[in-house]
């Protein structure tokens, strides 16, 4: 299956699968990975999966909510970056991504199947309709690549939407941009708070003083009427740095 192949060579890696369900992808991953941890929320499915893979000691079924999992604890050592794979439910895609980004130091690569519209937002570039907080956050933490898009007919039963497989190579840009992770993410949330408002208005609503905002935006060479979705991370970082002075 293409989603499993997109992870690359797994023979020396610990793989974490999010939401194995009936174990279709787990079956493909098990012989390829040095170690496989499948995180399943469903209390009925988890014991069935344990029984299904009981003869494969390299496979561990973890009954847990992925949004509470400490990914650092899943590594055997600091030299064992995780490979993550999963078909993410639409309603918690953003939450799962934020969880993965929180543990970016423990993860080398993530291959995720998401609804096509969500993939468009994650991979969008500044100045396009789909670019927003999710795009900026994903691209702050990782290099994002589209692998393929699948029609509803590729699944049984077929969903009502197309699905896209994304590959995220963890490559945080904090040092390159000269920003601190948590304060800068908070700044991005403030900047994208109201998409139709200018960046200056969003920052004023967040409590920044108008004169400082004007000066910071001008120093970055940005139009005072610009909206956050028009600006790349480099410009946003420059404005953040000026406001921090």
C-alpha cells in the first residue's frame, strides 16, 4: 500500500501507527518495521488486535487516546526517532497534528492520510485561499509533501470525500527564523484570529499597542493593510521579533 511505502525503509525504526482499526495497514507494517506500536482508542478493537498479532513480538498494541500519548516514552533511546503513520479522522486532524508537533524532537517522519480539503490547507502557500494557521504551523515544524490523492472508490465502503496522503519530514525552523516555539505559536494564533481582518487589527485585538504594531510591520517591509495569510513565516518572524523588543 502506498501509504506504508511512503514511510521508506523501516527495518531500523520504531513505527507508531495511529488508529489501526482492523489492522490492514498493521499487517503490511509488521514485517517491515523493527518495532511497531499501534495506538488504538477503541476498547473492543485493542484486545482483538493483540490476539491477531500475538505471534509477532515486534508488534505492540497500545490502547490509548493518541491525544494523551507521550511520544518521547515510545522511543527506545534518543537515537531512535519515530516514524508515524495513520489515517486521521477529520474532526481531530488538527489536534493530532499539534500533538505530533509538540513531540517533534522524537519524530523523524509522519505519513498521514487526511481529507483532501485538510491536506490543501496544510500544504497551502502564503497568499492563497487555503493558507492559514494550520498551514503556517505545519510548515513551521515540518517539510510538507503531497504523496498522492485517492478517490472515494479506493475505499470500501467509499467515503464522501477524496483523501490525500501527506509526508511530513520533521524540520523545525525556530532557530533559522530566530523565534521561540511557544511564544511564536501564540503570536501566530493571534495573527490569524480573524481571517478577514488585517494583521494590524488582529494584533491590536490581542493587546499590542498600535504604534508598536505599525513600526514592526513597516520594519518587515510589509503593507500596513496586509493580512496574516498573505505573509510567509519569515515576515511573521520579523514582525514578532520587533514586537518583542
